[in-house]
C-alpha cells in the first residue's frame, strides 16, 4: 500500500506515516514548553476574566486573547514541517484574530459585548481542558485507549473479527519506546519527536498488526471540548446546559467511533485499490471522512442553535460588524 506524507490529523494514522515525520517544534518562535506555559496562562486569564465578567476585566481579557493567539500561532511552524497547509493557515490566522478579539473587547457594546464575553469563556473552557489532555501523558494515553478500545470492539462486533489494542509507543527524543518502558514525566511533557507523541497499535487475535495506529487526534476530543466550552458558559439555567451537553457529547463520540471503525475496515478490506494515487484508506481519511465530519458538525450546530438560540445570537454578533459608539 502506498504511504505518502502525513494525513491531516483527524482520525487515524498509518504506523509508518507517524514514524517518519521530522522533529516537532523545528523553527518555532519559542520552545514548546514556553509556548505551553504562555497558552496555559492565557487560558487561565481568559477564564478568570469570564468568571469576573460582572467587573471591569477588559484589560485582563485582552492579555488572555493575545497569549492564547500567540500559542496557537506558534504551532503553525509544526504544521509547516509536516506540509499541512490547512492547519498551517488556520494556526497562522489565530494571532491576528485574537488581536482583533482583544480590540473588540474595548469597542463592543450591548449584544456584541455579551458575545465577546461568551467567546472568552468558550475559548478558556474548551482550550484549557484540551491543553491539559495534550500535555499530561496519562490523560493523553487514557483518551487514546478509551476510544481505540471502543472502535476495535465496534468493528469486531460488526465484522466478527477479534481486534485488540497492542503496544502503545512513545516518540521520545531518545528513541521510540513503549509506554511501559518510557521513563519520562507522565504528568507533564512536551519534548517529543514526530507530530504525535503517543500511538497505540491495533492487532488481530493472532498478534499480527493491522497497520493502523491510534493517536490523540483520533479521539474527537477537539470537537467535544469545543461544544463543551461553548455550551457551558452560556447565560442559561444549568438544566438546559446539561441537557444540551448530554445530547451532543455522546453523539460526537458515537459518530467518531463509527468513523474510526469504518476507516479501519476500508484499510483491511481494500488493500489493493487506489484512487488518484491514494489508497482507499488515505482517500477516505483525507477527503470523505473530513467532509462527513464537517457536515455532521454543521448539523449538530444547527440543532444547538434550535435548542440554545442564545448561542446563535452570540455567533451572529461575532461574525458581524461590531456595534460601537463613535467618540468625538
């Protein structure tokens, strides 16, 4: 099967694709630990400014926006190394967009002001947990095992094959080692090689490798924390927020498990087929799964807009011209 450059990180990665990435962090503006500290402080400052939203915390929020924007902007160099133009562009835009948000904090009035305060909380309570899972190895590996085991079970249930989780590998600077043998800090770590720090193999009952590894991006945690952050900070009763979260989070997880299982099945079934130079797995992973995922996210957003119209109003306010007052 043809193995090309790394596929954009949303679902599954072939083992060789993950191993052959250049070093993560080459050419970054600041080191990974410094960037993580800046991002963590920025998230905390945004969270504090949201919690103290009844007071004048505009300056605090502006600082948080800039720090968070710089953290994601710094990640652009990682994706440049891996030839991922989409994520490079998205990360590069975060700094100017966060500076725009900082400016909007000072200028927005009425509904726009409430919308930007909601955005503070969304970024803080979505980005904060995501950074925690990303930089705490215990949480990263637990998330990978949780989703990989359920995807393997679902595929085994559907196909009758016994699929298990194999060795979990760590891309340590000293070399690729198993999770059990890794001697690094399991409570906080940033120094890894490759685009993905941890990878769990999938194996058949006879011990043979399927050829696909699970990484943190396979867990759909990005989508889940985004909705969790956006819903949890709405100025609504806790019952309505909990009801929405109980609908959306399990739904995202179920769809992701189904997508993972489908991609693994395609990889195991259509081993000799290719489309425009891509294997069926690569084509499904790069194009089909991404399109379906984005479409599903769009539908879920529409459902949330119906259930929580306040969220819809905030998004409309953030995507329109700020409501400001002219000063003479």
